[in-house]
């Protein structure tokens, strides 16, 4: 059983979209979306530096666009995706890509929504200097009380020995000086705010207004939600979860538990892949993984699909 996943913010690197533009139709699609959301995706994906693409309002649309164009190289039509993929999920902003790939939202609607999401979260992040840091290693029973003591939120519980803390710059500095016992390393992330915390409450209100004009469809493929790792069969509920998730922790550990329960045998992470496959290698032993880093990985991905794809069950199962 094949699972397809889309990465979240921090996965972007300067120029990562450059090789994808050589593929037929990719640049045209990116320019079409760029016009629709008033953001030059081609420029930011090929020529912008690390600081420019760290901007939340830029990074989020860029990541969803790259996920969609890379996935469509493997699954040109929705029918292909529904026939071959057993389940799909995205980490944080990657959930919007998953919503488009499972048919809940048209691609253009997903791009318009992620643009509004990025702008709203950037505005919320500008109120206070905040950020996020990954803690590698350590027992959650030790790490979580330590974060609470410092006033930090466990914004991403990623499994495989990784928890991401979010809070103010001062709180994160205190964490760097006083890491929990058993934690190997604390790594500051390339993000511009304390996402998935109470600091993002203003963005929730903005998104609630933005989704009123959407008409979500039911997913044609199992959609696994960040909120609790549950399989959600209602398009309307998926959209509501996308709104609330901005200010709530990402439970990627529970998503991976669901993949295991569904019988996953292979996992492909769309561009810019790497982060989620790394977590899967540790948390899902025996599952074959592949990260789409560039078009050079497409042939290997197609081989994995041919080997592991099976007729998908009902999205509600």
C-alpha cells in the first residue's frame, strides 16, 4: 500500500524548483498560479535567496506549488492518484497540497487559500518575535514537561524522536541553553514564527473568512489529518481542520501510526522531499521510502509505485 506525503515549511532551499521547470508544462502552470495569487513562484523557486524564501508569505505557496507539480509528474490525472495511492497526508502547510491531490479542493483554490494562509500567518508572526526549534532525541515524558516549564508549546510532535518547540525568541534562547535531559540536539528551524500555537490565533480568524467561498468535494483517496492522525472522509471537515490546524499542534506521530494501521508498504514524499522520509525511516521500519528531490528521482518513484500501488479502498475506510 502506497502513501504519498507533502512536506511542510522549512523544507524549501534556494533554487529547488529550477530543475522542475525543464519538464513540459511545469513553468506554464507555475506562471498561471503566480498570476492568480500575485506572487512570482518561478522567481522565488529559482533565483531567490534563503532569507527571501524563509518569509512565511512566500514559503507556503512555494511549497504547495512544488508538491503539486511534482506529484502530477507521477499521477497526471485525479483518476491515477485515486487508483494508485492508498492514503495521502501533508505536514502543516503540506496539508493543503494533500487536500488538492485527494480532490477536496481544485489546485487553483488550494493555491489561493495557501496564499491567504501565508499572509495571515506572517502578519500574526510579526506581532512578537517568535520561532521554532527541533529537539532531536529525548523521551517525550521528559521533553514535554520541560517545554511547559519554559513556556514553550510542542507545536509538532513528529515521532521518531523529534518534537518541535515553538514560542518567543527569549523562550527558544532559554531552551538552547537548557535542553531537556536526554535530548541530543536543539536545532533552530528556517521558519519565521511560532506556528501551530496560540500566537497564530489571528490567522485562524482570517482563514475562517477565506474558506467561506470554497465548495469542497469529498476526498477520492484516504486523507490523514494532522489534528489526530484520523482518516477524514468529509471534504467540509477537512477544510475546517485546515483552518483550525494553524493554531494547533501537528501530530505527525499519529499520522504515521495511521499509515502503519492501514498497511503501508511504501511512502513517497513529493518535492522538496527529505524531511518526512527521514522520519518514516525511523518510525516505519520495513517501509520503503523515496524523497522526490529533483526530476532525477521520478523514474525510481515510478518503479516504487508499480511495485507497491494497489487498488485503493474507500476514503472512509
